[in-house]
C-alpha cells in the first residue's frame, strides 16, 4: 500500500528561482508532448511513443538554441513530465472505452505558468537524498530546509515538490507501507460503530456521541469576502493585485488545512477505537447542487470517508458502506417499524408501533450500524467479507502540527 507524507519546505531565494526554472521546464516539455500528440491525431497518424518524444523533446531540444535552457534542470524532472502526459492519455482513452471507473475525463490540456499548482517529481534515478542535518538535497537545486512533523516510516521511492496557490512549498514523499505492520500498531478491539454524517452535527455515532461541525468556511467567510473584494478592485497585471491574490489564497488555504486536520484527527480516533465502522455512501455531488451546497462543501464528507477507507486498510479495520437509499431516518431502531419520511426540521420523533422516542440522527446512526451488519460484535474477526480498497492519498496535513499525530 502506497501513502504520501507531505512536509513544508522553506527554500531560500536562490532555491526558489531554481525551482521556478524547474517548474517552467517541466511545463514546457508537458505542453510540447501534448502538442505533438494532438498534431498526430489531427493528421490521423499514430501517437508518437514516449521514447520518441523523449528523444525529440528533451535530448534533441537541448541542442537547439530555442530549448537549450532545458539542460539547466534535472533530466529526471523532464522525463517524469512525459510520464504524466502518457498517464493522462492512457486514462483518457480508458475513459472513452468505458474501462475506467468514475466520470468521463477529457484529454490532457496545456499547462500555464499562472496555474495555481506547480509541481515536479524526482524519482530514485535523480539521486536526491536527505542530508544529516535533515535537509532535502535536490539535484541542481541544493539542500532545501524541511519542517519535519514526523519521521518517515520507510525509505521513500520518490518525492514531489509542490508549490500551491498561496506560494507555499511542500515535499510529498511516496512511501510503501505494510498493512501487517500497521495492524500491529493498533491492537484489535471488539467495538463497532455506525456513523451518521450531517450538517448540524458533523457526525453522530451509534453510541450517542455527537461531534459538532466546525464549519471552518462559515467562520472564515467574512475574512474571505474581504480578501476577495480587495482582490477584485486591483488592476489586472499589477503587483498590488498579485499581493492581494496571495492574501486571498492564504486565507483559503488556512480553511482547507484546518478542515483536513480535523478530518485526520477524527478519522484516526474512530479507526483506533473501533474494529468495524459503518457509514452511508452519500451522494455528495447531488447534495452539492441543492440550497445546502455551501454547507455540504464546508463539511467535506467525501474527504473524511476517503480517510476512513485507506486507514481501515492500513490498520486492519473494516469499513462498510451502506446504500445511500437505505431509509435510516425512517426506520425505528428499536422495533424495526418503518415510519415514513420526515422533513428535515423534525429532529425527534415517536415510533407509532412501539412508542420509543428517537433522536433523528442517533436513530439513523444505529440503523447504519445495523444495515452494515455490525450489530453483533466479532472481536478481531472480519465482520463482512472483503476490505474496502485504499487509494493513494496524503497521509499527513499541510498544516503545522506541534507534534506527530498518534497512529
């Protein structure tokens, strides 16, 4: 199982210029490769292979006057840019054939120097390494200061240097982890839990615990509006506009980092305390088109459930997703009688069959647990056959935790 560990970088002015040059060269090679394939498509010719593109766009281009500056950056960065083009076209063609899961994706587009996110990737062939003083030594860039929030559990296979819209730099290490080793870090427990995700409370557990929604976006909305208003008043292309853009981007980044940190802490706590977890498979895209769109995006349910997925696989837990059409809010968790749909303003109701008084969210969490097959605890045993497949994701925060998160 592969995970990413992200850490903040603090390059000096000279290293920032070298990184900007590397970002630009990788972007040019990417755009040249996309243009070459688009020209071949319009001419109804076969796509040029990656070896041919490497020879033409990197090796031979370095010998020309127009592209001689490609030799000033690491060749691995340019080769990885071609790999990204190859992957993008492979995903596009698989999506056209219907063999790729998920929504349809389009062909790769040209990159711009004004894109919010710039990145370059160094593999082991680039001979990057960590110095004894804890700096990240990158070829043709030098040793860059790293803000370490934890120790790496294994030797990374590659590192991606990222510059975000707020002007911050990060190093994202790819680590190969062993699920068996992760399971030993969290001993088994006989507890199971159902989770009902909502807006008033971010999560209500089947044991009655209610976790309030932090509402990071709503709390920062006034500050964000002010920053966006100041940005809209600046003249396009001016230095003051760039300063205002950075200020607005940093305000948005603060909200994003706080939300991600909250999701990490809560998901890790739930995974640590429970052997099996049941959760609804919510239609977030559909809910995001309703009048509750801003609150739905502010909650970030998809990111939270994704964290539960890969952490469950990593630490030997079981995550069960129930169907989104399961009537968890209509069924009495005591007797099983279906009482029909209820408006959202009805927060408590009385079962007509048994007379039990239910809190809407708590009752739904109990029904989620029952529908997931977790009502009977099996300590250390598999509750349902098969684990939820984990996806590659950032196993860390872009913020600045004072100490490593407990895992």
